[in-house]
C-alpha cells in the first residue's frame, strides 16, 4: 500500500490493523505515480490497481482471476463499478462497465444497469471488451512492456492513458460484468477533479495526436472546456469555473514538456 502524503491517519492505522500489509510512504506524487511505486514492491503475475475509496466483496481477486479461464490477449481487466457507497444501495446506484471509446482519445462511461448485468451473467458473458477498464488488473509483463502509468496526469485520466497504450501494443482491455466494486461518489464533482479532468483530455490529445489530427481535435476540446467554464460561472460555482481556466493555462504553459508516445517507460525512477 502506497500512502502518498496521506493526512487521514493511514500511516499510523494501517500497520496496527493490518500488520501483513507493507506500507510505503511517499510524497504527494499522484495516483498513477503511486501505482508505479507500488509496482516496485509488488510480486506476482498480476498487478491490481485500486483507489482509496473502493470497497470489494470478500475474495474478490480470487474469484476474478481464478474463477475460470481468462480472456485471450489480456491487457487489462476491470469490473462493473458502482458510483454509490455499498451502504447506500450498491448495485441499485449509478454504475458503469468500463468506458466506451467514441474517439480513440476521448471516452465516455459505458452505463449499465442491474438488469443488463443479470442478462450478461445469464449469457455467461464473463468478459466484455471495453475501451478502458477503471482500476484495472494488469498482467505484470504487460505493465512492464507498456512502461507503467504516466505521472503527468497526476489525478485523473491515468488509467485511460494506460489503456490506450496497452491497446496500441495489440492487447485487449476487458471488464468483468459478473463482479461489482463500490466507490464513493462524493470523491467527484469538486474543483480538484474538474481541474485534473480538464487537463487530462488535453494531455491525451497533445501526447497521442499527430499534427493534422491535433489541429482537428483541439478546437472542439477548447470549446467544450470554455463552455463548462461558462456554465459553472452561470451556476455560481466560481471555484469550478476557475479550475477549468487554471487547467487550460497549465496546458498552454506545459505542452512542450508533455511526453510524446515513443516507447518511454515511467518505471525507471520510482523506487
């Protein structure tokens, strides 16, 4: 477990309650880079990347990885994700099954429902191909080949970037609809998430697009961001409006330093 500048008592409580867990203290390096640090201390053939607000059913990893034959050409594997705390209804809440790709760089939630999950299970559809599986389980050799998470994103979009690079290596991203993981919806909808979510879309465009495609995609991305900035201002949420502007300013100032795709590994200096 990597504690990246945690201020909620994690560093003190984890060793007491879970003595078998190895706690690695790190500065505030972001979710993706914290995963890269965790990789250096992990063992085994699969790496499961989790968030601090996630709740699993007992035996979750065993049933996902050992519950039958894994899909072919596996690059990453996620589950259905409920954006509702388990104590508040769980499967009846807002949920989705990975992300669907409607542009190779831009994604949207693949929404599902309890009835669709039941149908997929009844048809024994244990694995569904998705553009990106949130909080993925990745074979260790694939993670090493792809070079780990890009720390540029820091807070949002890390797993989407990873999924794009995994697919570019010829592997598939899957979601398992037979399992549901719960996460807290209150972690979204803040100026911080607005800032990093806006940043992540431009980082992906600047990182992966050739010049002709970049010229085509930047205007609609910019228009959408400015539209959200205006919308939050009209609604009286000046903090989220300013967060979008700060993200755009960051992109303008740092676009030259955004790493281009080219086989670079982000795992060499994380220990």
